[in-house]
């Protein structure tokens, strides 16, 4: 009767290759997470009403087909046609150029405007919210928030 060989040679090359690929992908994704982050604070409900001073706030109510209704609150002395303004969407999405034009007009009229809140509806695409928040960042609005449905 012949005895079985107990010493087997294991090929570790495939395991080492897999491990090196996983380490590389982990390093790359950790960099992407850091670069792709947006600093968004809670803009509504985080402080007592008496302690907060009245700052102008811009609400962006997203509707179907990329239409956005901008509503300015706590901004006395601003004309009614600027206080509530609707930007029509383009190709079923957000019209970036028209939004940017309206936002630059608002920032010129109200230099202390820093808070913008996005109120999406149930049919709003996530990409449209991100595009709108990018436009807010371009004009210098730093306190951004997204209102829950």
C-alpha cells in the first residue's frame, strides 16, 4: 500500500494578485470619497427661533420637467417679480444657464444672501438636485440644504 504525499505545493500567485488589486481599488475609492464630498449643513431646525437673526433665504422648489420656482424669504424691499421667480426646465432637466443668470442677479441684489434650500418633489431626479446645488456653489451660496419630501 502506497502512502499519500502530505506535502502539497500551493500556488500563491493568484492570491497575491487578487490582494494587490483589492488594495489598489481601496486606495482609489478612498481618494474619490474625499474629493467628491460636499459640505452640507442642516439649515432648518437646528437652532432656536429667538436666537437666530433674520437672514435672507432662497427656497428652490423643484417641479416636473426641470422647472424650478425660486422663492426669496426674509428679504424686505425686494420686488415681487424677483421674490418669486420660475425658471423653465430644458429637455426635461434643469436649465443651468437660466438658473445661473437668476442666481447671479439675486446675489448682486442681496450680497448677504448665503442660504439656499432645495425642496424636491417625488419625481425629481437626484442628478437635478446635484446640478442645482452646483449652481448655488458657483454664485457663492455656502449654506445649502435639502428639505425632506
